[in-house]
């Protein structure tokens, strides 16, 4: 019964996003976003966990506020066309603000780490990946202001770098990592939507790899990593490689979309933004190195004081292997093409 209920809401959630991105009118897009919102709330809330219910309520309030802003801008724009009042620039900025709030871009990110902290890993994956699709594609459809979007890119990269440094919760670290990747995704969509698609798909794959390890191991905090990965050296190796891939280090798959984004920004003379996002990504790389190096270097001979779950590691190894050697195949494919 629970499976049927969850799968029904999951289907409705995906339909909401698809309605939103394939709609011909702004009102249809707003309706799609509302269907999406009302579908994820039952998936998030849980009677067993009060933190999940709190997270669902926080998410609902902030998304309802963003939806109100979006609806206000849509109605004002329609009046604008009817009465020929020239307020397009400001109304588009309000619309963009509502979309930035929906995707969790800084400085409208205040809800995002708090909501992530209350979720299980399955819902966290949905929040980090699927819930970003509709706002980002709607942002591409809208006539966004380049200066305003550039400010959001810079603020997102700076805040994610600084705020992520003081965290011990892996869900919050992934939330701030997501804000950093939002700044890169906004850079990638400034001039070419195809790069955004590549970026999003690869980000989704890497996140899936990391979250499936956390979910199988039942890990939520940095201190748990040490004990869980102690007697699984291959799992430890793949876990570290995935975090380096998420940071965008060259031999891994995560470098490929950043490579395309940097090339595109430089070709369009956006040198300052390129410099800022690269430097701030180095701070997030430090955060990942802090997580991974402690689990790699430190080793214990004692058995962990709690039982780690018995899991089939072969499937995880195969999925992670794709993430590690993906850059090689993609580069060959692009050169052949």
C-alpha cells in the first residue's frame, strides 16, 4: 500500500515538472510547478520522523512564497501588455527571483540546507536533482537580466564555498555543493542550453553514485564515514573518487561540463565570473578533501562498535566505474563526432 501511494505521488511529481517545462503559457508553467510542489510534500513528510515533517512544512512555505511571486509577476506582465506600461525589466526580475528561490540559489538559499537536513537520502536525491529541472528550464524560457543573473552566480559560488566549510552533516554539505553547482549551471545556460543539459545529467550521475553509498551504508554525518568505510577499501576508493569528480578534477567525469562551461564563458569574454567560480570551487574542493582524506588516511584495526549493513557491492562498483572513466569515453566520442 505504501509503495503504491509513494509511486503515485512520484509519478505526479514528474508529471508536474513535465507539464511545467512543456507548457505554452506562463500560467500553465505555474500550474505545473504547483502540481510538482503538492506531490513532493507527501513524499517528504513522515509520521515516524518529526524532522521530515518539519522539513516538508519549511519547503511548502518557501515554495508557496516563490509561487506567489511568480503568479504576481505573470499577472502584472499580462496587465503590462494590456495597458502598455513599460515595467517589463522589473517584472522579469521578480519572476527570475521566484525561480531562483524555487531552485535554492543564493541569496535565496535560506531554506535549502535546513530542508535537506530533515530528509532521508531518497528524498535528498530528488531535492538535489529533479526539483531543479523545472525552475532552471523556466529561467531559460524567460528573458533574464544578464547583470542580475551574474550577481546570483557570484553570490551562489561565494556563499556555498564559505558556508560549506563549517558543516559536519553530509546532507548540508551536499546542499551547499548543490548551490555551488547551481552557479555553474547558470553560467552554462547563459549562452548554450546544450551545455546545461550535459552538466545536469553528469551532476545527476555523480550525485546518484554518492547518495547510493550513503544510503546503503546508512551514513548521515562525517564521523560515521570513518567507521563504515574502515573495512571496505574498494568502497572507500570509489567514494573518494566520486567526491573528486563532484569537485570537477580533470581525470574524472565531473570535469567535462565545467570544461565546456569555462570554454564558453571565455569565448564570450566573461573573464571575471570565470575566475570567481573557479576560485570558489577550489574552496568546495577543500571541503571534499577534508571529508575524503580523513577516511582514506586513518585506519583502525578494531571492529566498528555497530554492525554495518550487509550490502551487495558489485552494482555500486559498476555504477562508480562509469563515473570514473566517463571523461575518457566522452572526449573520444566528441572528437569522433
